[in-house]
C-alpha cells in the first residue's frame, strides 16, 4: 500500500489539496460576515484583475476556454485509453492514475468556482443591501403594476429603430457598445452598484446557447459578461444589463433579472429602456395571466402593433427550441445547480422577480397618487 501511495504521491497531494479547500468553503460559507468580507476584499478585486486581461480583446475568452476544454477532455480520454492499453501488467494502476488525475482536475475547477463565484452566493445580495425585499403580493397590486408597465412599454415603443415589418431593429453591436452606460443612473441611486463597466461580449456560437436555453452567461473564471447574439435583439439590452448585474457580484438570478430591468428602464438609452419595459411586461404579464386571463388580455390590448410584433418574433424564435432534448437537459441541470446553491425553487425562482417589480412599482404608483 505504501509503495502504491508513493507511486501516485503527487496526484494524492493534489486531490487532498482540492478536498481541503472545498471542505473549508463548505464549512465556512454559513458565516455571512466572513463571506461578505471575502466577496468585497478578495473575489471582487480578483475578478476585476482578471477582467483587465480578458477584456483586452472583444473575443469571448470563456468561449475559447470551453472549446479548449472539450478538445482537451477528448484528447485526455484517448491518451488515457492508449496508456492503459500499453500498460500490460499495470493496467489497473494506470487506469487509477488516469481517473485520479481527471477527478483532481475537475475538483480544482470546482474549487476555483467556489472561490471566484460561490462565495457571492453566501454573501449579502441586492435585497439585503438595498432594503427592498420581495414579498407576497395581492392580485390588485399585480394588476396595477402590469398596467403601469404596459403603459411605459407602449410609450417607449416608438423610440427605437424598426425595420419595414415594424420589428425592433437596433444594431446588436450598438447594444453591446451602449452597455457600459446601462447602470450609470442606477448607480447614483444605489452607490453599492458602482462598477467600472467594461461592457458585455457577444458569443460566436450563440446558436448553441439558444439550444441550451441561455440568453446570456457570466463566467467567473474570465470575469466576462457574455450574451447570446442569435436571440431576438429586442430582449438583448435587458439581457446585457442582467449579466452586468452578475459582474457586479450578485449571484441570485431573480435579483439580477430585477436589476437588469431596473437598470435598463432608468438608463436613458432608448433601446435599453424599451427592452427593460418589454422584459418587465413579459414577467408581470405571465404572472397576471396565471391568475386573471381576462385582465391580462385587456391590458395586452393596450399595446401597440410594434410591441406585438416583437413579442411574436421572440415567441417564434424560442418555439423552435422548445421541448427539444438539449433544452430539457440544460434546464434540468441548471435547475439542479440552482437548488444545490440554496435556491429550493430552482428555475421557478425566476418568478420572484415579479414580487420585486410589484414592490418597486407599487411604491411609485402610491407616490404618484398622493
């Protein structure tokens, strides 16, 4: 046994280091004070340093690394299989070292993820830092909020470029370039959102993201906010603002949905304002539809033809991927990931954004009526 352990000493030490790092993280993560300190003093500066390198190019380094990872994994599998075959009398020993090496590498990636991003899951989120909390909402509040959002959406629909069919036609590159100013106004209201924005990056193989039901993704390893450039452009600005919320260190998907909408609608950038109201209507409208279809359709009738066109374009695009195996597998895995990180509602947690929207806009409506 001793000879066996010594023969694989480096791999065993690598594995032990991974397990120790992960054990410390899981042991210490309930300590919110410590997690807040690490998030502010360690992971945030570290991600900014990484971003200073990855944003030297417009190419998504995350995408490059994903491709390299697939190629290296395939090469390692073939190399290991050949090594085991050539090992003759030591095949089990060679197989063990190959599997141990793969496991150690995988655990190292997981440990790095916990350091660069997992800590933020256990630190204070937007609700805690702002004092704005989601709560159960009355149907009347949901109706009033949806009606308010619909009016704002209708008013902003004519402020964006459109093609001959009336569809949203703002250039995707223009949307990416404007992303650096998406949070300018909101940062004044919430100073803790301040961040030296470097913008978002478009993914080259965006069609793959659509098959997996992703409109955007923040990569903590490269500190990049990445967006799907193949999906309908009318929702792209709000998606960009969502990913920029992650880049600011907020882990929660529902909070980033809310922040994406809030940043977009207050940005002063026409394309972002429209996209924010459109996204807000989709969330609030779907919630209202589930409890009062008649009221939903009455509000929907107030929307101009341009908005209906954008809603139809978006629905048609995503329908081609609906219920297909890649999307089902992706949603199942992502649902499990969300639950593993403490969100018992999984993908359904996206509904929480509606509660935050109602809380926010109910306050605005009440102030307007006084």
